C-alpha cells in the first residue's frame, strides 16, 4: 500500500444533539459546520498526492462474518467472495447476523475534503432495495502509526439511530456452533439476557452449514464466537407475509438505501440532506465528520485509511431469514465528482399543513395523483401513525394527542415516496 503522512485527530469535545442525528431532514443540514476544518491543511497538495489512485477498495484485511444463511456459500459468503470488491464493485458479500464484519483499505488516504460534493467522502454500495434495508454500522480509522495496517483507533460514523432510546451500545452476542454438516439452527445468547436462533433456511436454497466452516475460515473459533457493537432497531412490517417491508433508516448506515447503477456519473453520491432529489448513483453516503469516539464525542479526522462495516441488527424477518448486511464495494468520493449532469428534481407537489400542527394535519397531492400510504414517525424512530389503505388526493390526520416535538411524515404517491418534517405544538 502506498501511504501518506499520518493524519492528525482533533477532539472537538462537543456532543451533537440526538435530535439532529435522528432525522436526516434536520440532522445532516449544517452537520459539517460542527467540525471546523483545520485552516492549515493544504488540500490542493493532498489532492495532488491522490491523483491516479483507484476510488475502489484495494485490499480486504479481514472478513469475519457471523453465522447466516449465506455464509459458506462460494459466491456470497467466503473470503474469495469478499475479494470481488477489490478494484471495482463486486456481486456482494454477506456479513451474516449481528456483529459479522469486514475490514478494508485503499491504496491511498480517503480525504475529509471540504470540496467533496455535498460534503460526502465515500459511499458504500450494498444490495438494499426500496423498503428493504439491512443496515450495517460503518467505522473508520486513520493510519496514525503509518504502518499500513488497521491497528490504530476505530471511530464510529454516527448514524441516525445512534442516540435512539432503542439502540443498545456495548451489545454482545455469542453464537454456538451446532456442528452440523448441513443447514441447522445456530443458537445465540446476548448480554441482555435474551437468546434465540439464526434459523436454517434450507427450503430457500441454503442447505450448507451456517456457522463459518474451517474450510473457508481456518482461524475461526469452532465452538462459539462473540461479537460486540451497537445494536440498532429496524421496523419490520410483515402484515403481508408475501411482501415483508423493512423501513430504511434516515442516514448513516451501509446496505440501507438502493444503488441505481450506471444511470448517472458513477462516483457522484446522493446528498443525504435531500430526499426528493436524486443527484447521483445512490447507495449510502458517508461524511468522515460524523466520526465519534467510544464515548460519543465528535472527532475530527483529515482523512481515513481503513473502513470496518458490521451488521448492526439482530432480527429475523420471516421467510427472508436473518437480516444480514451485504457489501458490494466502497467508493472514494473526490471534488472531481461534480454534477456535470443536471440533477433531475422531483417537484415538491405534495403539501403537508399546517406546520406547526395543533389539532389536525392535512396531506394533499397537488398534481392529480393519489396518496396511497401515509406514515408518521416520532423522534425515537417509532411509527406512531400509518394508513396503508388509502387512495385519495387529500388526507386529514388528528394529532391533538401527539406530544410536542418534531415528526417525519412519509407519503407514498404512486411509485414515489416523499418525506416532510413537521412539528406539533401545544394544545
């Protein structure tokens, strides 16, 4: 690996409020302003040193999945599958259940460049689809000791669920090997007093053992294995068992939002501050300025050299099996990735009023299309209202019983979704 001079870390020392991180409509605006850039940095010189480097991953340092239905499958759950993301986007590799992870590096330092489009420093591409998220937490590391190895300090990129009351930090899970030569339930227990199984899904073309096998993972412990990290909650809607919906989180997680492929400039990210605008290729955008230390305090990094991604949920989703983060690749974003192609805007032709609301909230479509679904989410990520059986151009919702605060309203109109931020005030 070609290395740069080591990068300095500065403890900003001021914890960012939970509310700003819980909603992308509020949180990401002005987030970078919280982390003052070092005025002594010569960004032009640093950019010049990175010219000609690949924007893709150059090395997989470690792939340690948790048990899961795709693990030990040659094309999706082995070290060879993980290597397919080197130099390009691969088919994808599964990280298995909670805690399973991958550690990658680049042939250069990924700069926290203030001139990057939308302030985004890299994107992570998974296999998420609309209403189907399998979020993974992203951690970053600068090569402080300049030895080319990921043996310095990891910092978590603070996503929208970091401060949620439902998030469990320092969560530890232990999986026990059932030692079967075919698919079998893998028992687990955690430090919260709970237990369960990674269910075998052999009826869905996954007949192999789900606990990592020594044939593929020779250093993997074969009696039991433990992982520790932050456990986050996702909303799994299985009202219609044939169409299970897993609601995407606002921002800050891998395998959370879809990647759209080659329809736009290949390295241009979407702006996480906008929901109604498609700027680039999609996937999941990350700003190094979201880094926090183990105590949740913001940390300033001029650049990072290594990225770790791990599955952040411990949920079974019916016939889909366990939720497991998948990763196809990671793309370094640079100031050259400008919007040379105009961003197609989706007009904000849905009205939500009054705002702030007191007794009632009205949602109205102004373009002749019908509203087919409406949801309201509170600041803890709880779904407080849903109407999935409408076909109207206007909908009135009573909110007089709602506590004062900020809410997100998610509206489905035809094939698109719009999110609006509203506040409810005293009665």
